[in-house]
């Protein structure tokens, strides 16, 4: 009896989920399911050809070079001590308030996100830089770690975001426009985080006591520490939006500038450079394996006709209902999968539906990213929470989750604001058009 392509597609999804739950690397799982599915639907030679083609196209496509360049820039910024400089300056401005050092961590995370698009690197930086200072002033460890985790996920929203790079390349959307679209939502999220911290410390003051207040002279003098980050932001984003360099060239120039800044500051030596290079290779290797898997998975989906059937089935739905469905789907999916994995698996599947609904793909990408970043702090997966709590001996990931959940609310509120007022995400990108 001949099995329909749709049934094979559903079986393929089931096998993929099973392999992921068994903790097989997502890229390998995607490749295996794609290979087996195409073999069943066509033949062995076509399956081998499609997998080989996906590997070649991913390796040889010029735009994918964005990823290693921006990852390397972020790692060099981390090893070069730029996160420490930002915290030193921000603590002078916010440290004197109740919960001020937690607010300082949020401000530092938002600022560091402008030179680091990786949420794990961002969270790791904040842990090593901010946690010792908060412990010095008797901050509650769970509040401190939850604040670090929440700040870390902003690296996937504030440009140069790896999330926007992946979305832009998979959905064929202008990455420069996506970067601009994430600026205002990122600032809003950071501000709302501070509101949450203020409320928590207002209700339970012992969780975030005030540090000594700095004078206005000390505050303004502290701004000298942020020159390195400002230089990188001006070089990368000034170059992109002035039209002098492309996004790819900006990644290369940004990585070189981060190297020079680290050397000038005396914070970057051979050992740290080597560590930055190795971390970048590991991160990029994981991402590229995922992308090769995704580019193999897309032809398999096309053969199963699942995307076509979904567009036909949901063709009568209103755009608002489709948007609600997608947001709930990604929010729940983020409780199971890490953000990059979730995007790479589902974007090829759902992109035809978004296009049929007539969504502005820049605006929609920003809304999607806001929902996706929450996956870093939602149980049971909450990858960022596990990474941060794993860096701190004696920390309980469960206890951190209980506090981190409160930081989901600001992100969801920002989602509502961007949906209600699309100009928050589209105003800056529209200046490019």
C-alpha cells in the first residue's frame, strides 16, 4: 500500500521530535530525518544529492559569513573586558537605588548586546562581571541570576542579533532592516525589566539593597569607560546605515575593531584571543550544522506538501487569528526547544503561511523574536538559565526559574505594544526604504 507524502511528513516530524527528546544534536537529527524522508518519497540518489547540495550551498553562500564574523566580534568583546567597562559605568548611575545593581546589570546587558549577538555569551559575561558585585552588597542570589538570564536573552533581540541574522537569511528579509527593527523593542524590554526589579525590591527590600550613591561628577566621569563599546557601535552600525559598508563587511570590521580595542585596553592577550577563537568555532560549528539540517529539511517539507496543506487549511483564517496562532505556537515551542533550533525547524514550514497572510516580514520578524527569546528563561528547557546557574556553584536552576518567570511579563507586554503599535518596530526600518 502506497503511503501518502503527507503521512510520511507527519511521521518525519514525529521521528524528529523523538530524536530531539533523546538529546541528539538538532542538526544531525534534521539531516537524518530529511535524508530518510526524501529517500522514501523519491529515491536514494535524490536524497544524497539534496543533502550534498544543502551542505555545499550553506558552506559557499557569501551571506552566511555574517554569522562567524559577528560571533567572533562578540567573543572578542567579552574577552576584551568591554562588559566590565559597561558595568563599571552603569553602576555609578543606577547602583545607588534599591535594586540598583540589578538595574545596572540590565543596562549593561542591553549595552553589551550591541556588540554581542549571542545570548549565551551575553549571559556568561554578565555572570562573571555582575554577580560578584551584587554579592558584595548582599543581593539575593536568585534575583541576581534571574536578572542576568533576562538580560542575556536581549542579545537575541538587540542588534547585531544572531536571531535576526538566522531569520533574515531563512526568510530572505533585509538583515539591516531587522537590526533597526529590534532597537526600540530592545530598549523597551530593558526599561520594563528595571520596572520589574524595582517592584520586587520595593516589596522585599532585602533582595536588592542600595549600594553607595555616586556623585554627579563620578557619574559623568564613569562615561569614559564606555568608549570601546561606543566605538564598535559607531563602526558597525554607522558603517552599515551610512552605506559605506555591507553587513558582512561590518562584521569583519567589527571583529577587527574589537581586537584592536582589547589590545589598546591591555585586556586581550594570546590566551584570551585563543579562547575567543575556539568559542567562536564551537558556536559557529553548531549553528552551521543546524543550518545545513534546515536547508535539507525544507525540500523534504516541500515534497510532503505540509506547508501547502497548512496554507490551504488556514486560508480562511483572519491575519489576526494566524498571528495569535503563531505567537502561541512559538511561545509553547520555546518551552521545549532552544530559540535557534525552534526557528530553524519551523521557519521553512510556516513562512508560506505568513506570506499568504500578508504580514510585513520585518515587523513580523521583530514580533517573532520577542516571543522566541523567552525560550531562554522558560522551564523546562530554559537553556540560558541552565548555563548561568551551571556557572555558579550551589545555584539551583529551579529557584532561578521561579524569579526569571517574572521577566517573561515585560517581554510579553512588549509583544502586545509592537502588535498594537507596529511603528515601534517599523519606524527605523522604514527610514531605509
